């Protein structure tokens, strides 16, 4: 069996390598023909052109691999069937499915390689290719002086050459107009002959002019210094003759400047699966923000009507609002959970004893001692405290009365005088109805109509802008989702193409590049049309993303399973006898049915 596997693999790998290179070359030429006008005449070096072609060749790998698998499998099994090697394999007891197994394992490996290329190599190659192509488009055409025509490629310089010799350096009858002062054709150089060459790594263009004149038109130097106004009489014309002079022009604008690649990497074809997941999540979040904002700011659209009207949010919008609010509050929750105690509480010393503190009673205000005299006794007077009840003197009574009469200002709240509302006169229903009717019968003014119309237009504009923004984000979301599925679908296309090519080659039993090439081109066109149509329908939202992208692979897989079944039973799909026998069977079936209808009793 190992020898048989080696025989089948050797019959497949050789045609696969050749067809893969041929298909890549054809697709590369097809892609580069679209940009032929932008590349030609720019004076690009071989290194730049090689980079451009290489990156575009890598970019065509996802399309070239399925077509190469289809064509090589047709050639391989067509050759085996044409030389009766496939018949000998079947006669030895090996089934067709077992004969397809080694190539199927090889195609599975190719599918893994195709996925790696689609996910890693193709995005990088597309970024390099299209950024380089953009810089090439922005580059000025190469310096090309033509006989008898003005060349305006150099900034503010016009050059005319009546004759250019074959060496590309020697010139005859040269005219140079200098417009760098932006004041017209006032500086002209005319020479009988000259030489042209680039210097300093082609950054400057040097003209060596012989036997000519230099004309300069303008005001005199004295008037320019003094600042006098120019008039017709003040204009001057100077002419200087020279035998040899040199003129140098800057060619920095002809150099190709590379643009930063970050301005191109947001395109869908330049993103891998991880980046596409991030883009899909970002665009989906923008869509939900737009929808949520529409529901939150809807009450502000109306000043009076519908302000208290409640609109139930869709379940997905409500879930996103809850999720966004929880994400917004998450950092604050973490701070509350991990908050440390205040430093003031840490510096306070612990209490010495655990006993409860004693209650301190407020001190009573001590009064001055009062001297009490007893006339009957000769003993000295006794000092008594304020707690002793004594009869105040007349002087104290007078002082106390004066203090009571003095007005005392206390800091108290002002006295609130309750406001008694006026008595409402009951209004009858007829009066209320008359007032309402009078309001409704009033004719609105022009300002009211204009304000209402402006408000309606504003609300309409806001709703249309919100819908347009959501629609644009939805289209962008579908674009990223299509590219995400396309990375897998284009890799799986290798298996679908193999299941079509190998059984079909076993049925046709013709090798070479004739019939297999035509059949492979036919199925590739079908695959390409179905892929483009499915992506278009998915982008428009008519079908789901998975259905639109995987539709071509699914239909080709069913076709391949049908061909595999026909190859196992040795069906002759491409022979005239097969279709004539089928036509006879259909004719006999119709004849029997017609005779049965006639035989039925009326």
C-alpha cells in the first residue's frame, strides 16, 4: 500500500506545483493590469517593482490554491484513468475511496497552510502592497523631456527642447521659464545647446547651457529699495549674454515618500481573526450606543406631547444598558471594597483602661459671699454661700427691676406669620368649558406655526441621522463579519475542489491540459460567481452572513459527493450512450403511463 500511495502522490504533487505557479502568475497579471497606468512612467527601480509584484502574488494565494487543487486532481486521476492504472488499482481490490486517501491527507495539509496564509500572510502582504501602490500613485512621473513640447513636471519651471540627441544628455535649442517668483514669465533663459544630467543620487537636475541669453523683466533696484509703486515707465528689461552657465533644479518632489502604514491597516482585507474580532466588537458596541441614545434622549424631542409616554426598550438594548452601567460602576466598586482605614484612626492611642468613663456633672456657678449682720449679738459676721436664703436688699430690688425693664435682645428665630390664602370662589363647569373653548378657538400666530414646524423638522433630522448612522455601522459590521468567515471558507474550498476534481478525473479518464483545464475553469467560474453573489446578499442583509459566505463551498461539496458516488459505480457521465439510455428509459416510462390511461374504463 505504501508504494501505491507514493504512486498516487507523485502523480498529484508534480501537476499541483506547476498549476499553482501558473495560476498565481495568471492572477497576478490580472491584478496588475488594473494598475498598469499608475505604475508605468514613474521611473521605479527593480527593487520597488519586485516588492510590489511579490506582495500581490502572496495576496492571490487564497484564490490560487483551490483552483490549483482542482486542476491538479483532474490531471492526476485523468492520467491514471487514461493509462488504465486506476482500473488495475480497482481490480487489485483497492476501492476508489482508499485510492483518494493519500491525496486527501495532502489536501488537508494544504487546507491548514491556506488558513495560515489567509490569517497571517495575506493581511500583511495586502498592507504592504496597497500602501506601496498608494505611494507609487502619488509619485510624480519620471523626468521625460520631449522634443518640441514644454515639460512642466518640475515645480514652477517650464522647459522646452527642440531637439534631443539619442544619448539622452545632449540638447539643442533650450528654453527655460522660471516662475518661482510667481510674477509671470519675467525670467527666461535661452541657449543654443546644453547638457542635462542628474547629480547627488538623482536628487538634483543640472543643466549646462552654452551660447545663450538670460532675460529678466522687472522694476529697477532703486525703486524696489525705496518702495515706490510700479508703473509702466518703471518696468525694466535686462539681458545678459553667456558662453556657459549652469542651472540646478531640485528633484526632491520626484522621490517616492513612504506613507505610514497605520493609515491603511483598518481595511478588512488587512486584518486577521483576532483583529477582526476586536473590530466586530467595537462596531457592535457603537451600534448599541446609537440605539440606546435614541431611546434615552427620545423624551427631549417633545416639549409637551408624548413626554410622559413610555416606550419599552427591546430586550437586547436593555441588556446592553445594564451591562454598560455595570461596567461603568465596576472601578468604583473595587475602590469601595479595597478602601483602607483612615490614617487618623491609626494614630490614636488605645485607651488605658476599659472602665466606663465617669460622668462629669456641670459645676454650679458660685455667688459672691454676702455679709449678714445681727444687731443683737456682738459676734463677727459670718460668710454664707449663695445656697443660704436671704432677703435681698432694697438696692438689689431696684437694680433687678431696672434690668427687667431694659429690653433684651435674644438670638431667636423670627416669628412666622402664617399666610392665609385668599378664599377661592368656586368656578362652575360652564365657566371652565367656556375658557377652554375660548383657548381652542384662538387662531395660532405665525410664530407658533413656525416653531412647531421647526421642532418637527429638528426631530425628523435627528431620527434620520440616527438611522443613517446605525445603517452605516451595520454595513461595516457585516463587512467585517464576512471577512471573518471568508478566512475559513476560502481555506475549506481546497477540500471541496478536491472532491470535485478527483472523482471527475476518474470519470473522464483523460489527462493532459485539454479537458481538465476546461472543466476546472468552468467550476472555478461557478465558484467565483456563487462567492460574489453570496457576499453581496450577505452584505445587503438579505441572507445571514454564514449562509452567504459558505453557500459556494456547500454547493460545491454536494456536487463533489455526487461525483464521488458516480465514480464509485463507474458511471459514464460524459459518454453519449449514458444519456441515450437515460432518454430511452424516460420515453418508455411515458409510454407505459399513456397506455395505462387508455386501458382505464370510461
